[in-house]
DNA sequence: GCCGCATTGTAGCGCATGCTACAATATGGT
DNA sequence: ACCATATTGTAGCATGCGCTACAATGCGGC
């Protein structure tokens, strides 16, 4: 889990109920959402790079369904967090951390999609649902999904590709 | 040359969710998150009422892992949306819509939990994952889960009470 | 009757995400 | 070289949710 926690932003007020620097274990829903966003962005960037050779803000915006402004802002945050690099009016590149994160996210995503398809869900639905689900499946559940896939893939080869 | 008057976002007007059919797949992530929040809250409220007879803000806060301030604010929003009712310094009650939503959320939650358990995931993990997953499974996927459960449950299961 | 404490509510801050409107820069056609 | 267009960036606004700090209320102990 790549979780970069910025240090406590409050000057001199944090009550040490739990260490802010090592801590993202609690609910911290907002931070978790930010994490998800980061994964989605990084994944989309990786996909664009793989597909078109480069990731430009507008493409990213189109791919993510938001305006380019939102993309730029979020990319700035990701740059702050060391996941991507950008220069003004240039396209977006992944750092090593970003690439790693993207790889993990993509692997997880694929597993979930495959699992859902094996369950009998249509490909498009599987992909859409996986988009939301992938951020919430624990490692244990992911393993269970893999196990299910292994046991259900006896002699059926790969599933019919209904695109 | 440039159009200046824009009536896009007025804080009082109803949300024009019924957009043009061309771009139906808007992300609307923020609204979706708000929806999830609402479901979580309503579910927790229902649980507290079922358990303790009433839902008080502090209990809710404890149950949801946030401070009471966040609870109060969110409850205010839910009240605005007609899901709950509250009076100052009194506990929180569900409206009919709230109860309906809570029921649906709970049913969905249970289905997901049962499914994950049937997959071989430990109960605690199943519950934790379902918490995040339940908001992202489409009806189709949910149906697939039910089908899986039916086919894998040869006389072992307890009946999921469909609300 | 009064006071302390828990609960509830309010005020104000910070951050993340979304948007529109507009400015700055790059790019290509002429 | 120059302008039109597309792309990228900036400014400002709104919403949502989290927090701390403090005020108001309710309730039980004295």
C-alpha cells in the first residue's frame, strides 16, 4: 500500500490520539477517496501512455469523464505526491511509484473484471462495476476470487469474448 | 463574442440530473459519494434504532468512526433530503424514505456479505469489504451473486430476507 | 436550587472534487 | 509571419466531509 502521509498540517495542535504520520488505518474516508482517485488517474494515465504513447490532459479528462480543469488540479496533487511528473504545457508522465501503483491497480482491476465475468456478468457491466469495486476488495477477498477463477476455469478455456 | 450569461449552477434550483442522453455516463463522483454516505448513515441509524431503540448522535459517531460534528452536519443534510427527522437535542428518526433506503441498503449489504462468505472469505473480512463494495455492485452483478448463491447452496443456507 | 458533565449544536478551518469563465501557450493552416 | 483553433493553465465558486474549539442545552449529583 503506497500511502504517503503528509505530516501534520496543524502547527502545534495535534492531539496524539494516533500518530498522524503513520496513520491512515482508521476510517479516514476522505483520504481513502483521494487514494482511489489517485489510482484511477494513474491507471488511466498508464493506459493512455500504453495506447497513444503519451497522456495528455484532455484525453485524460475525456477518459475520466471530467473537465480538463479537474484533471489538471488532480494531476498537480499527484505530482505533489510523487506519482507523476509534468511540465507546463507538456504531457503527463508516471514516476516509478506511479508506474508501480498503476501496475497494481491494473492487475487488481483485471482480476476483478475477470471474476465478475466468470460470475456471469456482462463484460461492460463487469468493467463498470470493477471500477468501483476494485478499491474495496481486500487481499483476502481478491485471493478468494482467484481461487474461484482457478476452480471454475476447468476446461472452459477463456470465456467467450463478447465485446 | 463570448457568451457571458450562464445559468449553470444555482444553489437553489433542482439538480438537472436528467441530462442529455448523449453523455449519460457522467461520472458525478461527488454526488455518488454523497449517496453512499447517505446509505451508510441511514443504515447505521436503522441499526442503532433496532439495537438500542434510538439513534443518538454520539452513538452514530462512534459507530461510523467520525466525530459527532460530522454526524450532525451530515444528518442535517439527510434531513434536508427527507431521509431523517430530528429536533434539537433529540435523537434521530428515519422517515419512510429513510427506512426504505435503509432496508434496501441492508438487503444489499447482506447479500454481498453472504456472497463473499460463500466465496470463502472470513466473516469479518466479508463484512468489512461489503461495506465498501455494496455501493458499487450493479443490479446485474447482484443478481449474478444471488444466482451463484442459489447454485452453491445445496441446503446449507439461511434464507436471505429480501426486504 | 445549583453546578458539573455529557450530549448536542455552531463557528471556522482545511482539503478534495467538481464546475464555468477566462487567460496563456502551443500548433497548424494560409 | 500571422491568425484561428485547440490545448493547457489560472481564478473563483460551490459542495461535501473531516477536524478542533467553543457555546448551548439537558440531566443527574450535590
